[in-house]
C-alpha cells in the first residue's frame, strides 16, 4: 500500500487509497463507492477525508478545515488533494495487461508537427 501526503491550509496530512478508504467513503456518503459521482465537489471532499482517515484514524483534519474559506483557493486545494488521491487509486485498481496492450501511446502535443496542407498544383 502506497502512502503519500496532501497539503491543506499549509498542513501536511497522510493519505492512502485502499479498501478502508472505500469503506470510510461509503460510510460518509451513505452510498456504495461505485454508485457515487466523483465529479461533485462534496463527494471529492468526502473521498479525501476518507483517505486521510484511512491513513490516520486520529487525524486532526476537519471538513471545515478542508473547506477553508469557501473560496477558489479551497477548491484548488481539494482538487489537488483529489488528484493526488486518484494517482494512488491507480495503483489500487491495476489495469490488466490485456487492456494495457490495447492502449494507444499518449501523444506529446508539444513535439507533434502540424501537417502542411497538400498543394493542389
């Protein structure tokens, strides 16, 4: 199990993504993990809290602290924490080798050249 840290209001908190994280999340939102839309900010906050609690059940992080000043900065902290957490989730939910073989390599837009239109001459 990989563990990393997130920063909320200048404080570091450990997070993990494991079965306990999923269970904590389900308890917080009172729905199954795979039933919930994670594009909703409240659900993302709940998942971050669940991951912090899974890493440290004695955490001092509160929902109020996670919400900060209810401003854009708070939203960006939640988004950054959620993104970090989803990177951990990628290691929890491994992609089968068969699926990996079918993936197209990511394109690097910075190095791709734009094709010149063909001349009609």
